[in-house]
């Protein structure tokens, strides 16, 4: 980016950084406390992350700092490593943070950013929801003034009624704090419903801070003293800039230590990678982050943060989206957010000590709720019952065991579901390591074609992704799953992201070949499985987007549309070149009111035994009023030129030598074909030259590609067919 451009947008990035800092301040304090770290650790993490990632990072408008997902892991690390001694556990946890940063740095150099594609989306969502449940329950106790209660999720859940009942006998100094916590939670929940523009100038977390400070000011004036117990108020050390703890690496030989390191690294990397990808979709300048470079930057920042007493530095979606919404243009906004945070802590250190823990806990309770909201369960169910099963399995497994075990169980559950849906374990085992993606550029349209065979799931999506990443995002790419037996939810969601990315750059991603795949859901990201013809159900609400577009095309023209497959084995056999075909299914049929013109998808086979080949394509059928000569028409390619050497001759048109050179025409009666191909018709065919046409004398069969047509191509085929029928009739 040019220097003039940087300075021109400097004021925007300063303002965006300031707004983000208002949100980051209470979150940094709250996340640190919730993680078992000193409160200042959250500030250290945000400041170090903001400065270093803005310098070394590969993203553009992301904001870094302490993440939500690590709260549970770090709290467990402090408790387990310290064996009850929280201060000792904190120093041990710092060493785990530093080593985790080193692993992130290594992953970045090894270009492990692509590993995020190996995690199924539903399992990831289950892990995040498990973190949300744990965070919600633990911080709910803190919000109600209980700072010491520990236990499993089930124990905490079972203790909620007793916790609420205990408030009846709680001292007033606790009830005041609880009141602030409850009001703070209400602010977080109802902030989005407030339409007052002045009120919404201040983010919800900062309103919580202002509420707490306003409470302190009120009682300082009325009674001269804050009635809340000092043990429920946060405190920052006076030597905040000079007190640097010393990490303790003495437990590096213990297996439990490395288990914690792996958990911290896994959660930190997954949360960051997901956030980076999500923020890229929000970037107004349509840029793509260098994920591996960003991993290296996060690794460096985490190492420095750990040595200074901070937590893992991660990319956070909530603060990043606020950054984008406030018109940030580059990484400098992340830097300014860090500087403002540091200034706030230095200048308002005394005031921050008046904030009760209950207010910060309320913010985290709301965060936990957002990670595990009922809407997420509904969304999983709508995608498919199997996705809900994977989601719940991962969620429960994570709650019962730990994060590493939970995500591994989620991976196994996903694979098991895929095997059950396909009833073919060998489909995956036999084809997992085989090449399954072919890409080339179609000469007729200059579009990129990507064909996928066997299956496409989280296990091998990286192969498809590698091909898509090679295509310029300003071009058109067609992804064909016609020969793919199974496509999972993770792939569909990822392809949707590619569609959005290409559209923003001026390109197009078209998904074809899924229209005869079975699904139990109407959701566009639902799992799709190819079944034999006799097992296919009638298409209902589970139409693909392509089917919906074809249906809209038919409605626009006043045509009929039928998605359901039918068997018409002899449909093509009286056409030259199709005598050996056996039609397996005809589907997605669009028909004109008089039935003279129809467009349909078709799957047929040619040959027998080892020479048998399946073809899936889109054909246009044009019925003629009067008989015409039998002929076939195609662009003359290499195979046709070689056939000349073998003695095969096509029909030449001496008055049109260029047409004769460019096109291959055959027929039973060459003289009749020559008379039929008038100069006017030759000019017409020359203009639309890349269609393949078969005529049996009574009807025309038109094909463009040996693949299903995209909706745009289908529209063009219909226009061509109607124009050709009119030309022949004339």
C-alpha cells in the first residue's frame, strides 16, 4: 500500500482502534481473571498482540488479543499444573503459553495454515459450544458473587439452584455487586435492540464499565464509600509496567504439561484461523490474508506475551468485526487499539479498581451464551440430523473429557457418520490417497473446470482447495460433483465461502453435479449422497441452488419444470452417434408450453464391460415441424482431424472453406445435408460454433459440454435452440 494511501486513511484507523479499545478493555480484564491469570495479563496480551501482529502479521483488518476459547484451557492449566497453588500454576502456565507460541511460529513456517481444513465444521462448532457452556456456568457463579466455587460442568449446573437460594442470606456488600452484574448482563442482552444512535456510539461492554464507575461515584457522593466488598472489586498492581513474572519451565518433562501445551495450541490456532477467514469476508477491500504469515506473527506475539506474563495472542472475530464496521483499512488499527488500551490502564488505573468482578463476569456470561445459543442447535438440525449428532457428540465429549479428546471424538464421529451414510467403508479407505480432482481451462468459454470424483469431505477437501486457489478470483470456475459419491457439510460451507470471495473480486464459482444426490435437509450446506436410481427419492425441499435457479428460469419463461428423475433408456438411440447409449436417468426437465423444446440433465452410459463409460450432461431437445436431413455437427477438434488420416471424411462446403475447416459435419446423405446448410444457416452456426448437434430428421439434440450446464449456460442453450428452430422453420 502506498504511503499516501496509508496517511489518507490514518484518521479512520485511529478512530477504529479507539472504538475497539473500548470493547477490548473490559474483555481483556475479564478474560484474564476467568483464565486464572492476573488481571493485568489480559492487558499485556492485547497490547503485545496489537503491536507485534500489526507489524509482522499477514491479515489486514483483524484485531488480536486474548481469545474466548482459551479461557477454559488456561484455567485448567493453572489448576492442574499448580496442584491447588494458583500463583505457582500461573507461572507454569506461562511456560506452556511460551512453548505454544513457539509451535505456532513453527506451524507458520511449515505452512500448516491449511490444517484448518481438516476439521469438520460441525465438530468445531461442538467444541466452541462446549467452551461456551463451561464459560457461561463458571462466570455465572462469579456474576452472583461466588468467587471460589469449582467443579465439573454437571456439578456447577446442579449447584445453580442452591447458588440462587444463597442470595437470600447474602450480605448487602455482595448483593450490590450482584445487582451490578445482573444489570450488566441485561445491557449485554438488550443492547442490540436499542435504536438510539447516541446510546449506540458506546459499545455494550463499555456501558457496563460506565455503570460500575457511575455506581462508585454515586455512593462516594452520598455516603462517601463504595458499599461493595473490596474482595469483589478488581485491583491492578501499582507497578504494572515493571512487575514482570518469571515463567517456570520445571514441569516440561511431565506428560500432563505437554497435553496442556497441545490443547492451548490447538484451541488458539483453530480460533484464530476461523476468525481470520471470517474477517476476510468482511474486508471492504476484498483482500485475502496470508494465513501462514499471520500464524508466525501470532507465534512471535504469544512468546513475547508469555515472557511478559500474558496469555496466548489470538485473532478474535467480535473485536475484528467492530474494527471493520468502523471503517478500518489496514493493520494500523490493531496497533492503535493496543496503544489506547495501554493509555487507559496507565491513566485510569485508580478508576479501574472500582469495577466489580461481577460486571466483567456478566460480559463473559453473555459471551458463553453466544457460543452455545439455542439458535446454533436449531441451525445444526436444519443442516441435517447427522450434523446435529456430530455437533452434540463433540460438545458432550469435550465437556466430559477435555478439548483434545473432545475434538478427536468429534473427528471419529464425523467419519463414522460418513461411513454409515454411504454404507461403504471402502469408498473412503480405497480412495483417500488417490487423486480425485481434475482441473483444466475450457477453450470454448475460457472458464476453469474442476471435476471431483469418489468423495469430497473434510478428509480430502485440501485437494479441491489447492485447485481453487490456483484460479484467478476474477475468472469463472465450474466445480462438478457429477462423479462424486459423497459431499459433506464442511465442503459445502467452504465452497460457499469461495463463492462469496469470487463474487467480491468479480469472478464466479458455479457448483454443478449435485442435483441427483440425496439429502435429508433443505439446507444448502446439507450432506449429499449419490444413490442408485432405484433408491432415489422424489426431489422435495432439498433442491440445490442450481435446481432452484433452473426452476426460476422455467417460471420466468412460462415453462414447466420437473426435478424428479425418470428412466428413458432408448431416448437417444435413434440419433447418429448415440446408438450404443443406455440412459440411466433424465432429470431437471424444463419444457416449453407446446413441448416442442425441452432442456434436461441426463446420465447415460456408452459401451459395455471395460469400455463402458458414464456421461452426465445437459441436453436440449428441439422437435421439428417438418423433416430435415439426418446429420451431426460439431467443432472440428484434434480427434476429427486424425480421423481424416484414417480415411473418414466429413461433409465439406466448397463455398465456405473456413466453415469446412472449423466444423465437422456428417450425414447419411451428403447432398441433402449440403442443400440444407444454406449460407444463412452456416452463418448462424458459425456464430454459435461450440455446440454439438445430433439430428435424426425429426428432432435435434443439442449439447455443449460433457458435464451439466450451469444456469447461465442452460439459458444460453435455450436461446440457441429457439433461434435454431426459428431459423430452420424459416
